[in-house]
C-alpha cells in the first residue's frame, strides 16, 4: 500500500491555514474567540504556522457541554485556534483517508450523508431477504489510541504529520489510551476510518449481499438468516479482538420486509417512513412554534420558519399521509389558523 507523502509544511502553508480559518468560522463569526482571532489574523496565522512546524502547537483546550440529540451526549469542542489546526490537517489528510473507505460508508463524507445512506439501505432491502444491524457500545469513548495510530501509519509516511496526529489524539482520553472527543473534526474523520477494516471484512472476506455503514451503525444483508448470523460472528470477533470494541446487545436481525430503523427513518423495500424519534421531533417543533405565536413571542415569519424546520424532517420520506393525520388529531390553534 502506497502511503501519502503530505508533510507538515503542507499543513502549515499560509493558504491552507487561511482557508482552514474560513471553514472553522462558518456559523460562528459572532463569537468572541472567532472575532479575536480574526482581528489579528496575520499574526495568529503566522504564530500557528510556526508552532505547527516546530511541533509545539498547544492542544487539548476544549469547552465541555451536554446535549440530547436524541440521547445525552457530552460534547468537547476545541477552542477556535485548535479548530483551525484541525481543518488544516483534514484538508490534506481527509482525502487520503476518504479514498481508503469503501463506497458504502456514508458518514462525514462529501456527497454522502444520511439520506444517501437511507436510499442505499432501501436498495439492499429490495434485493435481499435478511439483514443484521449492529452498533458499538460507547464508540468514541472506546477507540484505542494505539490501534488508531497504527491505522494512520499505514496511510501516511511523514514522521512530522504522524507526530501531529498522535499529539491531537492523545490530547484527550476517557480512560488511559482510549477515547476521542465528540465535537472535534479530526475525531469524526478518525472514527470513520477506525472501522474501515470491518467494512473490508464484510465485503471482501464475507462477501455479503450488501452493506451500509454510518459511523458505527453497520447493516449488512444476505438472502438467508444463517448467512447473516455467520457474518455477525466474524464481525464480533474482529471488533473485539482487533479494535477493542464491544457490539451492543441485542443485535437486530430481521427480515427486510418487516423494516429497518436506520439514520432516523424506518426503511421498507417499498417505502421510507418516519421513525418514532422524528415524529416526536416534528410534533415538538410544531407545537412550540404555534405556542410561541399564540403567546405573541414570535411573528408570522418566525412561525413559518418553525413550520419549515418541522417539515424538513419529513421531506425525504413518505410522510404526507402521516402529516395529514397528525394535523387532524392536532388541529391548528385559532390564532394560528387566522394567519
């Protein structure tokens, strides 16, 4: 396998860092740390460039907070300066790692995403009778630093680049030698790469009928239940033995005709339906927007924006009948209907 020859000088190049700053600032330009960085942009870029080349750039300064989307998660967001570094690194390393992934891996990749993953899953469901679905227990927290670094060493040959990646990876740990922070760009890319061996196992060694992976959520299809279970044994052995990961139990094994819950949708061979989670989110967004309008907290334009947010959850699936039924059961408030 030919390794990439990208160097620290490529990551620290002025054009790379300026472009990385622009990407890191998207949607955050009004934040104080972004404004401070951009007020003295040339000085900040020059300082960061020198520290990258000297291998002295500070790492590990993060803001920690919790979200619920839909389950509770602890987010560790790097400071803006470190995000610029991450974007500069991934600008060069990301395409190298992306080329090593199979086509049926859909997370954190340009031209892919959840909707493409759902469409591909439906394609396989139409062709094969049985599926198995697995995901990893506490995936980001369980990623082994040594295993990940060995994987990266097979893709890159510059010692400086590998040392920078190692410093970024080791700047955070849930327990000694394990864990990546949810909320960092590098974590998303590295975590996607970490399971690339599983993709190759099921496609090239087990030769399954079809496979789709979205980060650590993996589904494969076969024509009979016995074949699906045989692949599961291989995947479990590889995940535990080679990667130090634990597959959540119970594993979902079922018939394609009965449907599959994946990426927020329920996938059937002939239809893509809303999951319970998306239905609850739709109802919650609509109810909140209508309540705010009725109380005078927002105007008609903001109400319409709220409806747009709710509808965006449903446009990629067969949800027209469900929306009509939801509206029948929960009719518009008189104040809203008069708009």
